[in-house]
């Protein structure tokens, strides 16, 4: 439902005055990205890609001083655009996004011009160190903070693989545990301990990642029940100790009394339950590395989404419940494709899965009606789950 419709309902219910509604709409229109902002993002990406294309196409023709000078001039102009007070704040954020991306290309250009023997991990680490301070200080929207957060995670992965993995003796386990168990809890703790208003957008993105990373990581690691060879490289006793140590640290972070929570999880208890459940699902394939079963893979994945559906029911989130039901039904359908080989058996599986999906969606609609009644709205909204 669009914001305008929501505000109209709140005004009719006496929760808002007309002046307040107009002020909220004016604020959102000024700060929201909108379709014009979406086109502007495409423009920024086109500029970044265009710079790369020009450098690649004219690499032998352009002298080194021209390459570096043009790139540094472009970065300087973008930095000035970030600092300027624009009528629309999104313009400064677009400049910051372009500056963030072109900082990486500038590092790569310097490495090529001066024939530096650096690694990808080193370039990414330098990029993150140079750009993070500016993004944290000036960034205040998802337009910048989400790419920065993803870029930082990619940097951590490459740094681990380049510098830490050869010393720790593990290729897959520790990155997944760090991303799926430790980082979300650390994000939540930082968001609770950084209450300054200028850091509020960064806190919101940290909490967004704190809710997404456990789900994404557990969903990926659940598939390791299929591949015994992939888990064979992490079956050493030292890696098992590292698994338990990281899991224990994640549990300790979850039990922290000042932990913050993503908005859609509503309470600290729900967030702790999500982190602990994901941590269990992430750890199990490595503790029993000799087991290879498509049934266990499917059951662990369905268990994750049953937990999310139950959390959605607790928080009265119809969208989360409907999403969980749909993904569970799709996973059950995939089980039929994996287990049954003939077309006849697959056909029966499709029929059963379709009927199950309809039943689950009807169940979700019933839950939605109960939620509406509990909230004091006895009418059916007519929205599809």
C-alpha cells in the first residue's frame, strides 16, 4: 500500500491532521529516491562503466598523466558535489555513490599505470579504508549505504581468502560463520551503541543486514548436505574447534542486553531466536560432514523458513508469513523433482505441491484476518497474500 493511501486512512481515523499529512508527504517527496532517482542511479552506473570502457578502449593511446589526471579530476569534482548543499539531498548521495565506485577504479588504474604487483584483496582493502570514513560521515540513504555495506563484505571475504585462510587452514567454514552469525550480532550491537542522529541511517542499514545475513547464509549452508566433497576440506579437528568457538561467540553476542533489532523482527527475543536458529543450521553440516542427504538439505532449509514464518506470525507480518509459505511450497516441489524421476510421478508431485500451496496460502489469509481482528480492524482488506 502506498504511503499516500496509508496517510489518508490515518487521517480518517483521527491519528493525523491535514497539515501533518501534507508535511509528511512533502518530506518523503523531497528525500525519496523515486523513479527519477532510479534513472539517476542508472546514469551514475553508466558513468562508472563508461569510464572503465574509455580506459580499456584507449589504454595504449592515452598517456599515463592524462589517465590519472582525468580520473583524479573527476573524483575531485564528485567530492565537491558531495559537500555542496543541493536543493534535493539525493543529488549529493548520487555524487557520493559515484565517488565511492570511482575510487576503486582509480586504485586499479594506478596499479596498471605504475605496474604495481598488488593483489585483488589488497586493492579492495585499500578501497574500503579510503572510502569508509566518507561514506559513514556523509552517507544517509540506502542508495549509498547498501552498496558500501556489500562492498565491505566482499572486501572481508577477499581479505580472508588472501591473508587468513592459508594460516587458518579453512576455505569455506569461517567466512560463512562470520557472515552468518557474528557480523549480524556485531551490526546490532553497533547500532545500539551509536545513537547519534547523523549515524541513524547507517544504523538502519546495519540492522537491515543483521536480519538478512543469517537468512542468506543459513540458506546457502543448508545446501552443503548435498555435497560431501565440499565439506571434506573443513572436517579437520582444528576447524571443528574454530566452528564451536565462533558459534559460542555468536551466542554471547546474542545474549547481550543492549543488542538492537531490525524493525521487522519487532523484539530482541525474535532477533535472538533468528540468530541462534541460523547459527545451528550453519554449524550442523560441518559437525556431521560425513552425511550426504538431499532429505536433510530440504528439511533444514524448510526449518529455516518455518522459523521465519512463525516469526512473521508473532510480529503480525502478513508479507513475511506469505513469503515463507510460498518458499516452503516451492521447496517441497523441488523435492519431488529430486526424488521422483518419471514424468508420471513428477506430475503427481506437481499436483500435490500446487494443492499444498493453495492450502498454505488460504491458511495465510486466515491468519491475516485474525491479525486484523486483533488490531481492531474487523474488515477484510481484500489484499492477496
